[in-house]
C-alpha cells in the first residue's frame, strides 16, 4: 500500500511496491485516462506529473511515489468545471485525434508552460520531443500550446503543474 496525493486528494493505492504506476492508476485507482503506448518509456503517452514534473508512469514502480503528489489527465481540470485552456485549445485546433498521446501531451505541455510561460515555438517543439504523435504532425499541437500560453498570460496565471 502506498499513500499519495492523487489529483489533489489523499489516497492509498493498494498495489504491491513494484507494480508499475500506470497499472496502479488504471487498475487500482480506476483512472483510465493515462494511456500506455509502448510500455518502454519511448513514446510519452503514459506521462503523468509527479510533484509537477513529467514522469513516464510505465517506468516507475509505485514504491517510488510514496508521499508524493501525482496529477493525471483526470486532474487537469475540475470534474464539473471548465476545461483547462490547454484542453480547450487542443479541441479547437484539432490537436487531439486518436487520443493515445493526448493525455501525456497535455500534461507535458502543462509542465512546460509552468516552467516557461512565454515559450517560443521551438521551445514548445523541444519540450514536447518526448511525446510521440502519429496523427497530427505536431503543428496543431504546437499551435494549441502557443495559444494556451497566451491565455495563461492574459489570465495572469501560469497554471502550476
């Protein structure tokens, strides 16, 4: 059993210590938004935020997240509230197509914008380099992230990860 904060709520994950975090999130916590693309840490689809930093959940055992704060795609916006500007822009720009990379892409972008609220297109491209998308060709994704960055700046927030 592992005590964590998951999407802002205290939770005990009932999984053995060497269970992969992605499996504990999907099977034990019932949060299926985190996707498994490759299972080898190469595609970024399984990205979650641990204490605000991007982590590939297919590579980390549950025993390494004891006492830490984890954000999954389900925690990116309130359940009954408005979507995060990144989510809104992904929809508006057609940056989310098949959906496999989308959760990891969104969380990686959120972390990137928390660190760099005024990124260049090249900085966004580099920041998302660990996330593979086979559908969009990345231009729509980069456009969406750039537009969301402008919204965050206009709101006066950088949306801490």
